[in-house]
């Protein structure tokens, strides 16, 4: 299933590209070892980041080439903020900063209770004022949407008005939950995802999904 459009106030972009599909397919395979899994996550995030940064603000500049003056544009200040959601979002950070080396990085530690599927924050290290900052949340799995909803509220409370979530896989239930939660919000919200899967199972896992992203990145702890 592919979808590209605006649901309520949330812009959804499913990055349908053969390279991304190829990499996601290997990622899903339970036989793919952690080392390859980590590499693929990085590569997919870099490709998704290319889509996710399509509308970042730039300012015009003029540079002198060896031949003539050239009109161009560079990224505007203040720098964007990238927020990986610990633990699994950390595996996406390198792929993002590879494309945008000047970003500031903030961290949000969130855990979901496997019984209630409710998300709670256990750690944070973020700029305390996000007014005027473009924010990119990194979380590989948009499942129930609970973690992403909590993270978005956290950033909005710090003044963010422009938030893009980059997720490797998303569920229809997760997207519906985000849409419902933020339907009357003034926040400019975008989701960029590599694939929209079929559904959630009774344990809150994405089907067909790829299993537990954190465990596959870092092992079961
Ligand atoms: N978190 C994961 O790591 N995997 C899922 O399928 C859902 C939530």
C-alpha cells in the first residue's frame, strides 16, 4: 500500500523508491544480522532524510566559482534539531547527520509499557526553546503512535511548530492516532516513512514489520 497526501493536519509521505524497498526488504528478513541491520537503517534514513528535508529553510547566497559568480542557497539559521527517540531511534542518528552535519542533536528517552502500550519519558536532553527550529524526530517504528504522540507534545510544549517524524515502518493505526490527536493543532506536522504496513497485532507489533527494532539493532536486553 502506498500513500502520499495530507491526512487532517498531518502530511504523510511514503517514500516509494526501489532502493528503499530493496533495503527495507532485507531489513525485515529475520535472518539479517544486527551488523547489516544497523548499516541498512543508516542507509534508509539517509534516503528518507533527503525527502524529509525537501522544505527546509534556506537563505540565498552568492559564491565565486573559479569561473564566475554563482547564485545559490545555504541552510538557514538557527540549525535544525534532530531528536532520536531512545533507544531504537539512536540507530537512525548517523544516517541523518550524514546528510545534515550542522544539526543540533537532542535526546528523548521514551519507553512503552508492553502491557498497556502507554509511552512514558525516562530521559531528556533538548534545547529548552524550540521556537523557530525545524525539528526532526527519529523513531524507526510508528506502531500505536503513543510514543510519537508523547514526543510531539513534548516538543510543542518547548515551542516547536514545525515537526517532521522519520519512521522506517508505520502502521495505519499509528497514523490514524497521530491524525486524531493533532487534527486541531497549529503545528506543521509531517511523517516521512519507508513503508506503510498492514496492521498491528495484539501485542502492538507492526505486521509484517521487522520485529523489535531496538532488539534487532542492539540485541535483547
Ligand atoms: N516497536 C518495535 O520495535 N516493533 C514493532 O513492531 C512495534 C513497536
